[in-house]
C-alpha cells in the first residue's frame, strides 16, 4: 500500500515537472514574441505601441506563477513547496 502511494506521488511530481518545463518553453516563446513586438514598435515609431509593450511585458510571468501554483494544488494537495 505504501509503495503504491509513493509511486503515485512520484508520478504526480513528474507530471508537475513536465508541466513546468512546458510552461518555461511557453514563457520563452512569449518573451521572444514580445521582443519581436518591441522591434516592430521601435521601427514604426509608435509611442502607444511601446506603452502597450511595457504594460504587457510582465503578464506572462504573473500568469505562469498562477498556473503553476494551481497545478501544484490540484495534482498534490498535500505538497507544500519548500517543506520537506
């Protein structure tokens, strides 16, 4: 019984780690897209585009934190980050 529980917890943690990797790849792609957007804004000399870029630059990081916290709570309700 104990072995089954440990195996299940290990599977859940691997799932979370895989999700974190996918999230990190998604963030890098979003960051690359933002840099392309910034380049377009600079070449077009549009001040409002620069303001929009500044306002949206931290959005992917905030969203990723919320998603990862929600995934951790869903997959491992008893798992507390930093407590071993």
